[in-house]
C-alpha cells in the first residue's frame, strides 16, 4: 500500500513494545456486536494509482467542461480566467498541507496571507474589517442575518425578492430553528429592482434588510436608498454580492451605506468546481461591530523580539473558547480558497481589477444587444454588470437550455431551475458573459436561440 | 543512544555559542534561507498588474456604453498589484514560514494531519470536475453526479448507515445538519424537546452547534477512566432530552466501549444519538458506527479521507443517517435512475417524502473534496482502509507506550488508546507549562500536538501521529518529545522563551486582541 510506510517487521516490533500480541488486542474495547471478521464487504480492494486515475477520468469525461463549449452560466458561480501561477502557489505543500494556524510562530505564511486577504476584501467591499473567510456566500449570508439579530436584538429579517433563491432557502432553513422570522418574496420580473416594495416591508421589528447587488436577475439596486430606509427603522442593511468582479466597475456596498457586506468569492481564483469548495466573504463597515462577527480573524502584533507578526485574534467569540455561547459554531474556514482569491487579486491589482471589470461589462453589453436582436428575445434589464435576464416570449427557457445542451451549447441558467414551476418566470433566461466569452460564442448563442425560438 | 537524526548531524555538533547568534547581524534582516517578507501592500503598486487581458473584439468595444444605472465606481478600490514573478516570489517566501505535513510529522490530535496523496490533487483538477458549473443541465454533468452518488455509497457502506446528506461544507456544518434533522424528526411528531447532552471532553463545536439549533446544553460527566459515565447519563435521561452528542473514539483517544448501551438508553426515552465522526479515521474499515446504534454522524473528509486542510479549510462534512432520520436530511440529493443515469433532486416535495428540513448551502456541496476523497477510497479499497485504521492506532499506542514512563498519561490504564495519545502536564518544574513544551518542540522541528484540549485533563497534550508516519519518523519524534519532556520536568527555564529558531519568537496575543489591527493601513493614514 503506497501510502502506508510501516513494514510488517515494524508492526511486529511496535506491538512488542506496546505489549500486545496482535492488532486485534488494540481494538479490544470495540463491543462484540460491532466487530467485523474482515474488510467491509461490498467495496473494492485497493488499486494502483494508474487504475484509480483511469476510473476517475472516465467520470470526468462524462461531463461537459465549460471550457469545451460556448458557455453562459452564472447565477452565483462565474467562470473567469485563473492565471496559472495561482494554482502553482496553492499547491505549495507548506500552504496546501498546513492546518489552521494554531501555532503562529510556524504559521506566519498563512497568517500574513490572511491579513492581506482581509485587507483586500475590506477594500473591495468598502468596509473597515473583513474576516478570514467562511464556507461560501450562502452560509455567509445566513451568518450576517444572525449577526444582525445580535446587534439589533431583533429577529425579523426582510429578504429582497431578488436575493439568490438558494441563499434565501439557507436563511429560511436556519431561521426555522433559531426562532427568527424571515420575510421573503418572489422576484418581480421587471426592468428595475423593486426597492419601493422592499422598503414597505421594513418595520420597527426588522433586524436587517438583505439585498443582492447586482441581484439575481443581474439588475443593480440602489443600495443608498435602502440603507437610508433601513437605518430610519433601526435595521441594518446587509448587501450580498455573488460576483466580486463587478465591484471593480460599480460602487462598493460599503460606500453606499451597507452595514454588513457578504458574498461569494469563487469568481476570483477559485474556479467553478461544480459548486464547491467556494469562498464566503464577510465584512463590516463599522469597526465597532467586529466583536459580533462570526469566523476567524487575523490580526497584527509583535513577537518577543519586537518583530511584526500575525495571530488569530478575538477568539473569545469562537466555539473552541466560548462553546455554547459562541457567535457561531463555525470552526473550519475556506483557507486554501482564500489563498487562491488573494493570489489572483494580487496579480490583478487595482489596474487589472478595473480593466477586467470593464472588459466583462463591454462584452456583456455587446452580448445583450446582439441577443436582443434575436426574434422572440427581449432584454429585461436596463442596468447590469456581466449578467442579464432575457425573456423568451413565453417559451420555456428550461426546454431551450436543455435542447441546446444536446448540441454542446451551455446557454445560461433558466429561471425555472432556480424557481421551479413558477409560471411567470419560466421564460426567463439568465445569461452571464465574462472575459472568457468570445465574440464567436455570442454569435453561436444568438444563432442557436434563433433556431430554438423559430 | 544513537543520534536521533540520520542526516549526518551528531549531538556533539551543538554550536559553541548560546545557539542563537552565531554570526553577525545582516542588513536585510534575512538569515540565508530564512527570508523576511514585507506585506503585499508595502511592495505592490496600484498601476502594476500581473494579468494581461486579451484584446477585446472590435464589435464589443464599439458597444462600450456603460449601463451601471448610475452606480459606476468613481473611487479607487485601494488594491495593489504585483507582476507574476513578484507574486510567485511573495507567496513562495511566505510559504516558507509555514509548517505543513509535507515538511514533517504534524501530530495535532483530533485534527488528523495525514499525508495528502498527490493523485487526489491531479484528479480534482481534471477539467471535467474543476471546470463544471453547478447549474449546468443534468445531461452534461452525469459524471459529476455519479461521483457524488458513489462517494455517498462508500460512506454509507463504511458506516453501515442507510441515509446521507452530502452538502454540508465542513465538520461543524455537518454537526448542525445532524442536529437539525434530529430536531425536525421530533417536531414532525409533535414532540418538542429542549436539551442536548454533551460530554465535557467534546469538541467546542458540539455545544455551539446544539445551542445554535435552539437547545439547552448540559454536560455529561466522565468516568475516571476517561469515558462517558453510563450510570450518570442514564440518570439524566428523560423526555426533555432530544439527543446526546458523543465523539467516538472520544477526544481522550478511547473507544466508548459502552456505546451500544448508551444508544439503547437514549433510544428508550425517544432521543437520538449523534456521533461526532471527527475521529472516524481510527476505526474506518474496521467498525461500522451503524452497528453501534448511531442515528447521525458527520464525516470530516479532510480528516479521514485525506483532503487537504490548506491552512484552515476548506473542509467537507457529509452526514450519514439511520433509517429513523434519513427522510429529514437536507436537499439536494443525487438519485440513481432506472436507466443508469443520475438526477439531482432539489425540490422538497420530490424527495424524502416531503420531510426534508431544507437547504444548508447554495449548490450541492464540496465537489472538489468529493473527487479527492473518492480517489483516496479507491486507492485504499476496503482492505487498505482497514489497514489505515490499524496503523493509525498502532502508531498512537507506540507513542503512548514510549512516553508514559516519563509523562503523566491519565488514561494509560483505561485500555489501548485508539488514534491519539493523551498526556498531562503533571510534575513540570518551575511553573513550566504545556505551552512551553509545545514551543520547545517547535525548535526540534515539529508542529506541536493539540494543547489544552480536551478540557478534562490539566495541561492536555493530545498526540495523533496518523498512519502515514514510518517507525523511523516516530522514533525520531519520540526522542525529541522525551528530550523536551525531560527538560520540562527538570524545570528548564530556557523553555519559557522558546521557540528560538522559528521565523518568529512568541507572539503577543494580548496586544493583538486589545488593540485589534485587522487590516493594513498605510502609515500616512
């Protein structure tokens, strides 16, 4: 067995040292009812590296990779080019095979990286402090709702209808058990986000208003107006961002008055990976809220010789110290994905981030106009970043997408996939365009839609 | 005794000086391969980038009127960039200030730092896994769905449990999943309960999870042997108890030999048994928790099944369920169809008889961890996984029996340990602490064991060598551990300033917490 260094003579010598006759003597505390007489049945025996690779390759080859097709999917997971050096860095064993930095003297690499990551995220979000990451955007969203409850001592969260439905479902699932009430809604399929409708639902019991920016239909809501309305009722504004590249082109949520900004960081450095592992980003605008934040925080300090160094800090919020009184039960974060994000952000820098965002938007504008020329297709959005909603004139977008998949085209996310069986949304198609999209891809989609709708 | 290092180094080669400053100061602060690295924000520039974007298509450029609805960014973000060579150098230098399992034994008890096979990394990067969108049409992701299904099948078979939830993102998320299913099951029969019982030796996540799910949390006492006190537990059980959460093998490194009796007693009062599967690596392939009466258990794929920890994640925490709980599991689930294909079911009314408690995360779980874990399982097979458990337990017992004459081993007489050996700081001289011993171990080239956990042992030191260490590696570690233990017992005051040779000396955690500096600010600000 190539991963197990002990030899049989080692094992014999060690059993001798221990004073045991056989390995079974070491499992003597296992009750008889649970003892097995050999390897577990119904599973294969060990296999060579070559055989395993071959097996897994057949599974991989049964999927259509985004890079092998004209590709337009988004809805919370975006395909961007990840520079080769990102993967080279995260595969360094000292990063890949380190644990949580519990011993800071020999974990300065991870800790300094996290400090830089927190700074990058805080700046991108227009906030004072970001944490060292959470599992993903959807769980970060729930953690923000829970935190708003702690800060305001209220328990009614108002969700925008245009919040990603998976995020809304996570929040509602958790709230069933924590006693909070969640006011949610369906998205209004119209050109502009329904801010007025959202503001109407804020009352004196509201802990927070949760709004996605850009929203699930790709529209860009006026966060400043929502912040003002939320603050007037003593509630916090939580802004949720699922496409961080957008913030290279549009104002940051913090700048517009959001109190807690959370999001999915996957688009930068991490890749699609069929949905995980992803990267939960979490930041607060007001530094006074830091002690109510969930998750790990890395802070600067000095060592015994006065040299600058970094440690995990404010851990009195966390489960390993506070146990049942912790701000969250979270232990693991998404460290390696945070590293990938941070390396990619370092490669981009201010200049690269702004240019990347501008290029995404230019291509998206071009695609929106081109696709809107297809008979039977209308563009819903007036404003968007790199993703917009098309309406297919009453035709089922799911049928169209599934039909085009048969021809090797990944045409976008039908709203029916996110909101099954909602008649009013069934002809909606979400189309995302990034720097990886070519003019030829857009032309191919236009042609394919024309064929499918005629 | 022979030198504990076969590199050519011999004990008489100790430096003649105090061992700290054997040469002149350097102007850079560097010491040969020990390189100081500034913060990114001190070396990067706003106008520097390491990414060249492709030339934009002419037609697209022509359409360049921005449609941001009045929200175009007008202020700088405040980022800095580096070119590729400087980026690679920055992070390579940082990496060298980290300890990882690739560098040496990493005996962090209960965290399970075993070797991460590189085939797993290669497989996870196949474009058919890495470059696939979670919402792609089902007919284009059949292989990905099959991997989720097959991994679920392996986990169910290895645990002897019929139900599974694959979506939880990490161990603590899996715990929450299990406890929420328990709560949903009680509520479904109109039997609201208030209390979850947790042993004192439990991971901090257990009480935090139970409290998060709305339960009151009470401690279960332990016997002097380091196991759950069955009589005390039985005395506490009643109609208000929803569940007990028990780690098995427990965090004292012992198998709960009365687990079946515990489970029977809990079931008798209508409660459920949650097993924290963090230590499943000690019994994988040898014991099926389903045979012990477990109702729900999370499995840390990043522990037992070798997916990388990456400086604190990502994790992955699938949960297996008994028949009584399986319908309450969260969605989505992958279902095998009669035609041999696979389907992702995301809608409640179509699965679990409509009883599912909901959704725990966007999309379907940690696919990148699933591919790695399944690769690991296929490599080992049923026979290899059994050997994994046996070697992990053998290594831990070897460490226990090689140190117990020197260090206080509170449960050494409680039977063999499983995958980890537990020691206490009894009889350390001159007020030396477990922390001092840990820092001295850093100077010997090791990552310390888990310290001050579990809470039931004073100055606890929890050592988990794992099965991927050779006997030679263990022998060197034992020699180093004995040396620092002897110094601690003798009251060697120099240990209070250890580590001496790490990239940093002891860091001031009090200052970090009192005046938190959590983001870089330019000195001008």
